C-alpha cells in the first residue's frame, strides 16, 4: 500500500500526542511531543472472515488481562497488547471488505526470538505462555468467538484428508501412498482431546492456538518473557493445544520444512525446559487428566499439522504458501518423522513431566 493511503488509514484511529512546554528559553516557545510508536496491521480477511468478532475477542481478553496485571502491580501497557480504538470508538477500521486495519501500542525495548531455542529461552517461553493462560483461567472462555472454526478439531482434519484422497484433484495420491497410510494408521488416537472436551474430562479454557516462540515478546536485555502477542486465534479450546503446538516447533532440531530427515529430531532437553517453565505457572491450575496428556499433546499437534500439510499437497497447495515444488509434502514428511520419534519417546516425556513437578 502507498504511503498516502497508510497515512489516511492511520488518521482514522484515536491517537493523541501529549504536548507540553519544555525548557526555559527566552526567545522561542519550545514544546515536547511525547511520541508513542504504534503497530498498524491489516487483518487477513481471507483467513479471518469476521474481523469484528476477531477484534471483539482480542479487546475483551486484553482488557481482562489489564485488570489482572494492574491488580498484581504489573505494567498493563507492557505485559499485554493495547488496542487503539478508531475515532468513533471501534477496535478496527474497515476501508472495504478486503482492507480492515487495527492499531496497537508498540511495546518498547522488547524483541522476538526466531531461532535461538536455547533451554533458557524455552524455559522463559514456557513461563510466558503459562502465565498467559493462568491469568485467563477465570475468563469465560465460551464467550469467545471461534475465529477459525474447528481449528484444532483433529478428527475433522482427518476427514478433510480423506476427502482430499478421494477427490485427488491434483493427481498426487498415488505418489504419496506411504504418507497417506501413516496418517490414517495414526488416526486411532487422534480424537483423544476432542473426546475429552466432549465428555468433560478436559476443561475448556482460553487458548492461544498459535504458540510459536516468536509470538512472545522478550525483554531485550534480560530475555525474560514480557508479553504474548498475535492473539488472532484466541478461542475456546484445550490448553493441550497450546502446550503441544509450542513444543511441536520449539523442541524440533530442524525447521518444519527441512528435507534431510536425518536432521529432524525431537529434543527432550527442550521439552524439559519448556515444561518446567510452563508448569511453574500452571501446575495448580491443571487437572490430573491434562497433566497425563502433556506428552501426547505434542504428538497430537505435530500429527495434526502433518495431516494439514499432506491434505494441502493433495489439494494442489491452495492453503499454505509454498516456495518450491513439493514443499507441503516435505513439511508433512518432516512432521511425521517427529511423530514417530514422539511415539518412541513418550515414556521418557512422562518422566520429564514428573521431574518438573517434583522440582516446583
């Protein structure tokens, strides 16, 4: 978008600069303008078809968090996102159906971390995501909108794969029989969390649903977790989705599209570090069943992601962006390699959860 249009959009938001006299010069009148930096974002309405509902979720959650942070003598402008309303009091500005914008306050002196997955960083990330869920433990989760319907409904993801196999619109099914067989064979345990939510053995909580490490802001000096960001997928769900998805990428020794599967492994030390940080915040909030399923949740989220990549490959790469031929197939194979390792390491991961609990 051009600069003039961006300036026009930004002018629609309720931005007020504090202006005050400065200094004691005898000639000129001098004022200081306390300039606050802001983040202007255009919402992807192809993915988020109801931006008003999305922004209602974010506004309600962040206002709830601000009250909690203030009550605990924290800094609400630093420890959660601040939504800047438009001049007519709305949380976003709609130029047209494809151009919907929002503004947040910029949180100074923080960084995101993309690849430095040291145990120390993973421990802090565990604290960050655990603290986020702990503060929202008494938020009425069912009042939130589903911004992406059935996002982590794994059985429906499997059904979508079966539909893609049947249609085979890209003519690729015969070339990936091994991957299809693996996905369908593992479907037998993939309904564990969905069934637990349905029968009440797994509580419905406020969940982030995109717990990549780079969705936490860290203090640029101390590297302590400061604020959880990217709240577009905040919805009702299970904390197992968030825990598992954080470690799906956080504990992998390679990028999710690495083609050399000899480099793709699940790092137990990374799992231990994140788990210790997460449980330091959430131990007293979790049910016995949730604790039992922590190791399985990592395998579940990794499997689900692999199924989604394989489905998109069979559908002709229509959802995920690709940068090379067979990119989605490479991603699916990568995730399925981790699923195999996670199956073998599940007893060890249970031991690491128990050790983390003993240390707290």
